[in-house]
């Protein structure tokens, strides 16, 4: 496992974390989280008692938790430490009777309610996505492209389902094939370029990057409908063809503009550029008024 240790601060307390680059998953030191939520003088003992109670209750959570060597707060040496991924950690938090855990529990209840509502009325998913992107500072023009990209992706996965492509690993392999064909990089390499970990790659693309990725996926869908691939190898070839169409468009755009289409900037950096531009325009207008 490609593991990268990191210390994260929460309410002034240090929480040890580890990033698994292969699984694209964060792991958190359970003892450190327990210390934050309970203010226990002995978080190790608290977790030991809680772990036994969960095990006695028949919970599979305890047996599914991993151990990783994390650096000790006391002597700086690495020791095997109980860790949990995000889902496991949220389940552990639910089992902790602490006022500090209540915000997490309320969030879980709200998220569950919203998920049920979206199942009943799928249009709510689009409305909430729009609201979330606006709060994050994206422009309406970008958001319109992003929502269209979601639809294009859905049409592609529906086509893959019809051709017998399996969700999970096979989806990821074909997505990488498309990405390499148009951008020259796998999805993981593209995310590394932008300094991303769990973040969604499409949420961190410029409008042009997003459009070209949509072109690659839409073309792959159309070619698949025409050729009707029957094997995974044939689906790989179709994915490559679809990506190559967008790759040709990318190179043409770069020749005309003289600048690379692919950028290392992520959403936070891109949004800051827009903010600076808007502030500059406002300052110019105010200067003229004076």
C-alpha cells in the first residue's frame, strides 16, 4: 500500500491520518478521534472498552478495522494503530455518547433523509448539486457544463451496462483508457497533476477540460452503439477510439491558442482566479467613479 502519513488538526488536537494512494482512501487513527470527541484522560482504554462492547453486540465493524504503523505523538516512533476509513469512522462516532459527536449524528440523519427524498424525486439531486456548486463559488456557466457532463457520463455507463461491462474495476479501466487517449494521462495521473486525492476530478477541471472530457465520453457512447462490442477487449478499443477523437480536438485547440489545455490548477485555484478577476473589475470601476 502506498501510504502517506499526515497530521490533521481538529479543535486544536492532532489526528493522525494515512492516505492510501492505491485505494484512494483516507484512514484515521481511531484513538485520536476518540480523544477529540470524549475528552477522555485515557482514550486508548476508552476505545478498548468500546471495541469490546461493539464486538459483544455482534458488530462486524471491529473486525473490519485495519491497523497501520503510525508515528506516535509521544516518541515519534511508528506503532501499529487501529485505523478506520471514512465510513467506518462515522459508524464508530454513532456509537460514542458524546455531545461533540451529536453534530456528526445529525448530519448522518439529514444525509439519509435527503437520499430517500432524492430516490422518490430524482430532480432534487440536480437542484441540490446546483446549490452545492454555487456555494463553492463556481460560475453558473461552469455549473451548466458540469451538470451536462453528469448526463453524458450516465449515458456512457448505461451503454456499458448494456454491453455487459461490470461496475467497479472494469468501469475504472475503461475510464482510464478514455482519459489516456484524450489527455495523455490516466485518471490517477490527472488527479496527481492537480494535487487531488478523494476530490472529484471533473469538479476540478476548467470549462475546456470538461468539454473535451464530455466529447470523449459522448463519442465513446456513440461508437459503442454503432459497433456493439461484445467482449471487454472490444469495449477497450471503443473507449480508446472515443478518447482519441477528443485528443485530436485538444491538440487542435492547443495549436490555435498556443497554450496547453490541461492545467494543474484545481477548483480552489481556479475559483480564486475568477475572484481576483471580479475584484479587479470592481476596483477599476470604483477608480473611474472617483
